[in-house]
C-alpha cells in the first residue's frame, strides 16, 4: 500500500469516527434495551387482563404459584427470586395482595420496581353485609365486568408509559378485550331485565361479589365470614342466621373453591338454597380464565334470581 493510499484510508476512518461521536455523546445510557417487558402479576384475573393487553409483545409472569390461596398467602423464596427479574408489577393494592409488597421489599426492589395499581381509576365500594357495619373497602374489584374494564384500561395506560414503542398495540388489544367483556355483560343485562329484582335477597359466605352484584342492582344482606379465611365464632354464626331469617334471604352464595363447607350449617338452619360462585382463583393461569369464570358467575347469579321467582 502506498503512503498516499494509507493516508486516504486513515482519513476515511477519521471521518467515520467523527460521524459516530455525536451519536455516542447524546445516547441515553438509561434507555431500555430492545427486549420484551417482563410483567409480574399478583392474581389470576390480572394474568388474564395483562395477557390480553400485551399479546406476544411482552412476557407475563405470575408472582406466586397458581394453586396458592392469595387470601392468606405467605411469601416463599422462589417468589422473591421471581420479583428480582421483573420490569414491572401489577397489583390489586387495596387489601387483596399485601404479601406482594413484602416480596418486593425482600427482593430489594422497593425503590426500583415500577408498581401498577390496577384500581387507581376504580370507584371503590365498602364490603356489604358486614356484621359490625364497618366501612371497609372491598378489594374484590376483579370479580366484576365494569371494574374489570376500568382496570384493563388503567393497566394499559401505565404499560404504554413504560413501553412507548408498543403502546398503540396495547391500546388496540385492550379495546378488543374490553369489547368482549362488555358483550358478555350485555347478554346478561338483557336476561336480568326480564326479572323482578326488587325482592331478591342474598347472603354470601365471603364478601367477594359486591361489585358484580352492584352491576345488576343487587345487594348482599349478610356475610358469613367476618374476614376472608376467618371462621365465624358461634355468636357471629348465630347473628348471621338471625340476619338471614329477618331479611327473608332465600339464596346463599358460597365460594366455589374455599367455603362450601361453611355454607352447610347455614343451609340446614335457614333453608336457603346454596349456589357457588368463583373467586377467579384456579389451578392454572390463562388468558381466558377471567372471561370463563365471569360467564359462569353471571349464569349462576341469573339462575339464583330465577330460583327465587318460581
């Protein structure tokens, strides 16, 4: 290679470096890498919500095992390990997954893990039929269609802020998912419109269904458990039986996976008809679990109302 040729090659290299320097100088060292978000969720319904929002553009990770009872869950070492790998965590945040914050703290992510409060835009209501008349916020907003849609849009908005390149796709997916949920509700609205709801009275073993009942103008007269997973004392059970009789309650809703045994003495003492509702806590996490469970719940609710009108 001649001196002239070497000089030209060196000059071209210098020019290439000069072009590159501004890009390096102004690059954002904190900009996210081109990878899928790893989105953690605390409850089965939130797995369904997020899976339908993100499609294949992000990874959805359940924080705790699918078979775990979220009401009295005790954090495990594997949960802490999972929390260390997350980019964001979707929580109920109003009393149903307090253990999640213990996990995040134990994982050392308290200051670095973005938390999406799913209920940030939901109009909250108190637990109905509380024996003490306490105004305790009901955290079961996910056993509902209206509140579910509100949470879907809140989660979508926050994910869009964290992942702007996929924000439009998330919104489009959320709109399609919300349309399916609305269609599900609309079908049952038509069915309920043909029924006389004015005299319907019900009790529940657990205060998990107020948001769903509210959508159809129904209310809970009595709740058996003083708090979820806490068995009533003999006095509390006697008070509940009295309340059921005085309110002329004909239907008792028991929780499908947890509290059917609790319903039996109430049924024997009052003659109520027991129906089972899902708390949307199953054996597996899936994108369609919420829709399947809510369809079953609404079908059961309609059957219960129809039963009282025979």
